[in-house]
C-alpha cells in the first residue's frame, strides 16, 4: 500500500464520516457521502483493480443521487426541524469516544484480519462505528440510509482485501444501490403518509 | 440447458416483468403467478436433473444440466434438491392463490415469483458468501413488498428493519470471510471463535433479540400482515436452508456442541420472550410480529439439531407453517378490509361481520404454540426429543409460549367477537370471493394428512 494520496484517503474517510454525523443539511450530507465513496475507492485501489473500484465508486455516487432525488421530493411536502446544537455536540462526543475505543482496540482488531493494512482496519472500523451510530440515533430514512451506506463502505474497505471477484464486487455494488433505493423509497412513502394523515 | 434457467432466472424475470407491468388486476396477475408457480413445482417433481429425458416419442430429448457459471462463479442445483423446488414454488402458488381473496394489490402476485426464485439463486450458489449476498439483496427487496407504492404506510417498522438488516449483513459476510480456509479447523482456532462471535451478534440482530426492541412487532404495526407473512416466509426459509449448509462446509461445526447449545439457548430465549410479550399487545399487527418471532424460535430449535437431524425437523415444520401463514395472512387481510387498521379499537366487533376471518385470526394466534394435535406438533416434538434432556429453561419457555398464545387467542376472541359498541369503523359488508373454497382447500391440505407424505418425501430426499 503506497502513495500519499492513498494515505490521505485512509485518514480522510473517517473524518468525512464524522462530519456526516454532525451536519444536518441534506445537500452537504449527499456531497459528503460522495466524497466518502471517492476516498474509499482511492483506498481500495491498493487491493482491487481500478475498474472494480471505479464500479463501486459509481454505485456510491448513484446511491447519493437516489437519496438526493428522494429528499427533494420529501422537501416539497415540508422539511423537519434541524437538530439543536447540543444534540450535535453530543453526537460528536459519542463519536469521539467510539474512535478512542477503536484506537485502543486496534491491535486486537488487526489480528482478526492480518492481511488488511492496519490503517485500513482503523478506517473501516471507524466507518463501521460511525455508521452504526447513525442507525442507533434516528428513525429518519435519509439518515438511516446514509448511516447504512457509511457502514457498508467500512465493510467494503475490509472486504476488498479479503475477496476478489467480479460477481461478488458487482453484487456488493448492487447491494449499496439497493440500500439507497430502499432508504429513498421509505423517505418518499413516509412523507406521503404524513401528508395524508 | 441448465436447470437454473428454469427455476431461477425464468421465474425471476417473469416476476419482475409482472411487477413492473402497469396494467392488470390482482386476479389477472395472480392467475399467471399461480399457473407458473404450480407448473414449476410440478416440473420439479417430474423432471430429473442431469439425466436425459425423452420427449415427443424419443425424437427430442431434454437434458437439464445442474450447473451454471456466472462471471466465474459456479451455481449448482442437484437432482436431490428437487424437493426444495416443489416446496418453494408450491408454497408460492398457495400465496398467489390467496392474493385475490385477501384483496391484495396487483404487485403481490409478482412477489410470489420473485421471492422463491431469489431463494433458489441463494441456494444454488456454491460459495456461502455469495449465497448470503444474494439473500442480503432479497432481504432489502422485501421492503418494497412491505411498503407498497401509492398507499399510505407507516414506515417506522421498515426503516428499523433496514437498519437491523444492514447492521447484520456485514457481520455475516465478515464471518464467512474469516472462515475462509478453515473448513477443517477446530473450535480451538481463535479465528473460528471470532467468526462465531460475529455470527452470534448478527443472528441476535436478525432474529429480533437485539437491541431489545424486536423489529418484528414494529413491522407488524406498520405493514400489511399478509405481505409481511409472505416476505418473512421466503426470507427465513432461505436463510434457514443456507445456514443449514454451514455444517456441511465447515466440518468442525458438527463436533462443536457449543454452537448447537448457543443456538438452542437463542431459540429458547426467542420463544420465551415472544410468548411472554404476546398477550400484552393491543395491536393485532404487533401480535403477528411476536407470533412470527415465536415460530422462528421453533425453526431455530430445529436448526440446532445440526445437519443430520435438523433438516427432518425443519421440513416437518415447513408445510404446516406455510399453510398456517397463508391462511392466517388471508384471514387477517380480509378482516381488516374496510379500514386497513389492526388496532384494538378499530377491530372491536368486526369478527361478528365475518366469522371465518375472525376464527382464522384467533386460530392463527393459538397455533403459534405447539399444541399436541396441530399439524406441526410432530415437527416440534421431534426437535424437542432430539435436543436431548429438556432443560428447565426450555420448559419455562415452552410454558410461556403455551400460556402466551392461549391468552392472546382469548384476548382477540373477546375483542373481535364483542358487540360493536361505539366502534365507528365500517363493518365488512361483502362476502370475500371464494372464501369457502379457500378455507376448504386450507383445511384439506392442512389436516387430511397430505402434509405427512410431502414431509417424508422432502426429508428422505435431503441431498447432504
């Protein structure tokens, strides 16, 4: 694993995931998600051929686009209130605590997947934890979808070093697009329900 | 020609086409789905795989090959697995048959083709990782079944399900990645223990035990029960059959009692928790969710018997449970026709307008516990017998299941058959189409012993 841009990508991905957790503006969230996929794809090029990583990147961007369209439809029916500053601070604190735990447990976690570079294990576990925090905190379909996709990006980082194959990587890309599609669908259906209630 | 073209890609394609086709009523689409599913089930019973079958007076021969290769991965369907095809497409035909009577939307018959085809794809995948990825996709696809388009639906339950499903899936896939190359390892291997730890967390998530608010009742509150039971049926049968393959791939599982004991403990916790919480539900949909959790507990108990005895118990539960799900889903759907709500206030007295629906709803709740005499009692009794000495916690869980289901049945009998009082929900006015025909069919299939020979045929043909 070489190249300073790969290094940047490995450390940048958890940072973007952290921003995703605290930022409420949906446009920024979609942009950050696209950035997260770009960094993850850059990291994965160290293990996968470029076309395979690019296919995942396209699937990720497509997921962002699906969520943006769904959110746009939902906004026409009225947006929800933004979360208070204290709520965001709390999220930041819990995320920081989760990252500290991951750093502490990194030697043990790396022993689970010794063939995966240590920095990548950290990045993957951080994305996994930050994605799971999204899922634990909200019922809101956009956040749920973004959290699920963050978590799946974390999984992809480890998976890329463990498995190679066109069909498996293709199915993983479909899986990510499907998560976005399901999240977007729930976003639209939920808002139509609220509109009619 | 590969057999998988017939039983995987063809029904999947037709199902997707049928679902996306904008015209046609439920009845018309159900007709296509019933005929196709029944034909596929019949073809599976008659056509051998990997043997030349003469047709048209020996001038033409049909040779179905077992394997198919897609992008370098092998998919295989052996002749010994044909009973599974009969079971999957036979059940799908029953669901499609019930769809018009339950007044379900036109998208449901298409799902009766997509779901069994998806399960066939997962079972055909030789690589367990690939099989679980396919099931992962199927698990996401059912969200579109549970939240039908163009109909106001509460999305809280499906949103929760999405989170739980996505949390569990990477854990299962990482488990299988960790186990790569450890087919003949031993339980002492640290990688094996780590993998099993991840698997246990994933199973607890998917089985609704963690994080303490089971997803099933939430889904029951949000989605239509007939749609839910259809999705659950195929998803969990697919998961069960794929996981039953694990001991045949990872040979150390057969000798590791800790794995089976863990599964058994999980099963008993599910049965106990669901049985305890079942009578306290004021929403019939939530009761359906807990009831499903309870029946999943029985399946898990069957699975804990391992790859030698497990399939027998699994198939013993399959047909009766299928019939129960179809009949129950249909009864509940009809019962809620005028208002599409399943809360206590709306359903009060509705059973008086349509007694068969009320009786089916009550019988469905009663039937989740293994009362002796019910068609699935032999399956549960077999599982109980072969799990060895019944521990005290098992007896307690069984007691909770019995008492819980009896109390729930009594509660909903009181609600559904009470005078309407000040319930302003419109009563069920129109007698559902072919209600008696369907009831007679369900009774005939369920109680005249047809389930028994089917069960014997299925279990005797277990390929591993």
